[in-house]
């Protein structure tokens, strides 16, 4: 249970810090109002919207902003993963040409096919002119 509370706390911190796609309107909730709303909610869990309509309104605004940021973050993560994913073609048998494997176009010259020299440079004898 303690793990779940910690996970929910850190997840909410991450969601709050995520940038959103839509420019958010100027927050109508100040820090002191948010703290007082949280205190009122904790003190009166049952029917607190009936007894504390201001606290319910502030909490509703905060929850809406949190939900929008969470949705925006999930969308950004989805798009990021889609962009990074490989091609969607699975290379199944039906996608291949009916003639079998693709034929080579034979565009390389014999010089292209020859391996490049990868050995060390030959030593130069200082006594011999180049």
C-alpha cells in the first residue's frame, strides 16, 4: 500500500511537470487557495462539495488541469513511440513479389566490388628518396 501511494505521488509530479500542447489559460487558483482546498477536502471527505462548494470548485479545476496534462503527456508519449517504431511492414509472404526474391540490378562495377586497402601505410625508409 505504501508503494502505491509513493507511485501515485511521483506519477502526479511527473504529469504536473509535463508540457502541454495547448497554451493553458492563466491559473485561477493560487497556492494558498489550493492548500486551503486540500485541507478542506481532507477534513471533510463525505459530502464536502455540499458543505464546501468553493473547495469543490477549486479541486475540480485542479483535477481538470491535471487530467488534461496527463492526456497530453500520454499523447506525446504515444506519438514519440510511434515515430521511433520500425516500419509497419512485417515482410509477410503475401507482401513479396510473386516471382520470388527480387533480382539484382547489377549496377556495381568491378572497381566497386574490389575491397578497399585497409592495411597500414608502408614504412618509408628515410635513406631512400620518395
